[in-house]
C-alpha cells in the first residue's frame, strides 16, 4: 500500500480496512516510518492528518465514523510496546492481532448506535465517543474521545469488528451524561422493549453508577420495570401455550383456608401442587426486605408441599425451550411427591 494514497471511506462492515488507514505512532515506527516523516506528511495540505495524540489518519479529508471509532480505541493503547521477554518471537504480534485495542471498548451513545438503538443519534453526529478503560489507566479525554473509567470492565461484545460494552452498561454510561427526561426515557425503554437486555440488568448498572436518585431516571425506571414485567408475563403465556403445558391459574394469591395469605404467584397448577414465579428482582434500596419476603414465601409454600419454580425474564427471553422443560419436569415429578396441602386460590 502506498501510504500517500487516499483510501475511500467504507461502511462499518469494512472496519478491518480502517486498521490500515488509522495507525498510531508506534505502529508507524514498527513499519519503518520515522517521526520526522509523520510530521512532514501531517503538515497543512499534506496527505496525512493527526486525529488524536499519537493517532494518525493516512488520508486527507474528514474522518468517517468508523475511523473515529478506531482512532478512539487506538488512543488508549500504550505508546510503547509492553515488555514481552517471556514470549516467543511473534507471540506479541499475535496477541496484538487477537486484541488490537487492549481492554478498551466503546460505550455510551456510540455503543448504543452500534447496538442499533433507534433512539441513539447516528455515529457521525456525535461530538464525543465514549471509550471505557480500566480505572488504573492514566488517560485524559481529548478531542472527540471521552475516557470513561471502570473498576471492573464488562465482557465486550464485538460489533462490526469493534469491542462494544453490553447494552445495559452502555445505556448507564449514556444516561449518566444526559439530563433531558424524554431522551433518558426513550433509551431505557428501547433497551428492554427492543430486546437488548432485561430491566434488571439496566437497573443494576444504573445502581452501580449511582444514577437512581436522578429525577429523570427515577420515573423512567418505574415505567421500565412495569413494562418489563408485562413483557415477561407475555413470554410466560407463550411458553405455556406454545409448548403444550397444562393451563395453570394465572396471577393468583394463595391462602390457607381461614388463615393468612401465603403469597402471590404468576402461575399455579393446583392438581400438581406446582407454582411458578417470574423472578424479576432488581437491586433497589428495599431489595433486602424484598428478597427476604420472597424467600419466606417460598419456604411457606414448600412446607405445604407446593413446589415453587422460579424463572428469570432473561431466561424466558433467551432459553424458552429449556424453561418449558424445567416446568414440565416439575409437573411430572408431582406424581412422586405427597399431595400438596389444600390452599385457597384467589385472583391477585
């Protein structure tokens, strides 16, 4: 490749080509290009340009969105090759090829755009690209790159060749920089309604980022949890009917005859003594009390011979066949158990 030849912008699925157009000082030096040559070619009107400190675009003209993504990730790399005396020749190059950006990943609105959120602005319209790095890295936000630090990094998802934070983490990082309630509500709603992640995962990330006390977030989260619950219940209906399970009593309260309330369940098969509950717990301020209440309910029901099956919204979404098998096994196993105690069933 002639380094003076401009390369045509390509769409995101050609991101691998961008790695030949956007290079760091170290990468250029390893290719035999000295610093003086880089400086000469980056002069005004020259064939190259500097996008970020130590990161260069080997063509003139405005950078494309994929070139900006690539440059932002490369900016986080060490300026010199780490010591690798214990590696055999070529192993360091192989490691760099397998993880060309180290531990960094795209997050925030740019990540949501890559996750195909319709409520996120297009990549090219973003003034900043958020890049998530370990908290120990000494990096400053500069140019169009905004550095986001984390004590613990999530496992990235590779989209169009770029490591991207999971949807729940990207949503939290985006919401942390937004103040407009409508925008916050749209992002949170699409995360769940669009099937990108479960409400519980979003709330966990918002809790980690200490965002649940913001007015724009509180109202949106309440709506989000209600909608997530409705979606999970709809999936449970589809699971029971789509896999030929016996029709249960839906959304009922169980009580001892003439006695106290035992608790509510999402589905109950009285002839089998099996109850099913959607476990949609989220880490909120009253979680300890809520979890203790649910544990107590399960213990009370199982003392009466009622088997309680818990299914999470995530499992309902990702592995419905497996969850149907779990429910069917519980129903079939009732023949080998003592009959459950009689309880009064009332609608919730």
